C-alpha cells in the first residue's frame, strides 16, 4: 500500500493574512486543500481565491466556539452573544452543547446555515472539519451524520494522532498532549462506526492535532519518515503577518513558520525521496509541487 498525504490549511476566510498564505501555499507549496470559515471576516475574499484556484479543494471549518455565527443572534440566542459571537471557552461550550437539550435545534440550524453559506457561494464542499475539532463533539456529530449526506459532503477529518510518534520529536506539553490524545481518540472512536455506515471517507491519521500552531519545517521533516501506509492528513494554520486578527486570536501560533514549512523545498524533496503522493480528499493528485 502506498503512502498518500493531504495537506490542509485551516481558518481560510478568517482574515486577509490567512487568505494570502493559503493562496501562496497552494501555488508555491504542497497545500492540497483549505477549510473555510463561513462567518470569517474575510470569507468573500476566500471565495474569490477559491474561484481563481479551482484545483484547491475547499472544505467546511465548522465554527461553534471562538468565532462568529452565520445566523443572526435572534435565531440562535442560546449559542451567541448580542454581537453574534460564540463563547471563547471550548470546555464550557462543549458541556452546554452536550447537556442543554434546549440548544439542540439552534445548533442544527446554525450548522446547516454554515454549510449552505459556502454552497450558495458556489464552492462545492468535499470535506468537513471543525474549529478546535468541535465537529467531533457527540451532539454536533449527531447532526453532521444527518447533514453531510444531505449536502453531498463525502469526507470528514477524524482527528486522531499517535502520541508516541509526536513525542519522539517534540517534548513540549507532554501532559496536555496525553489528555488531548485520550479525548480526541475517544471522540474519533465514537464517530468511526457511523462514518463507515455512511460511506464517508477519512484519513487513517491526522497530524496537527497535538502540535496545533507549531507545525514547523523541522517538525514536518521529522515526522514524514514515520507516516503510516494509506492516507494521512496534516493540517496547518498558515498566515502572513502583520495581521491583527490572527495575532489577537492565536498569539502563540507560528503562522509564518507553518507557511514556510508548506512552501519548503526541503519538505518537497523529502516527500519525493520517500515516494509520498500528495492528494486531496477527492483523490486528485497534486503534481506541480
């Protein structure tokens, strides 16, 4: 079995700095797809970039925490504040979304509105993932199991990553990574049977879960040798600075370093030497990298 690799940029549409990085990473680097935020401040610009780069696969970056809703506050008053913003605490939001059944209709309404906004912009959605991996939340995933087939979404980010492989090259946040591995591993195991029943595609492993915001050239070069057979996804948060929005929201993320990793000649050379094929969730092979 060959090794195939999807390279995704998250937060497409969040800001101009992210959008410019996505286009550069697609044209000059190994990027094969991007995940778009429907209520991002630079959503319209992202749509234009997608239109002029038709080979760039676009998926939905579902946002239900630390971001803005598509629907007006009066339609989802239990989810957002008066300005239409979700809460910033992912743990608190996750607890409310699980236990408060009064929010269920509002959640489903907002999730479908996010899917429809991208579709109505003329961008076909091939895959789905979530900001802070909220798409794996059990309540959210239950609604996605209904909505993905309805809207032709055929691939899903199953956010699970080997802890031992990560720690072999990066010993930061060992305890935090162990907790994340347990949580996301359990959520992925919960989602997997329904994905298989629905025939929705997913990668065998997803890199970026445990090193989010720190996917540097050195780290990527280190992990490539140990990629498993079959399909792997690596997701990044590239950005061009200065950019007030991404600096405010993600002050510790190394956006320009991640862009440098995606456009690195050394990474391209290592992929070629290892015979790793670049592709997207549709199965299109990227050759111009």
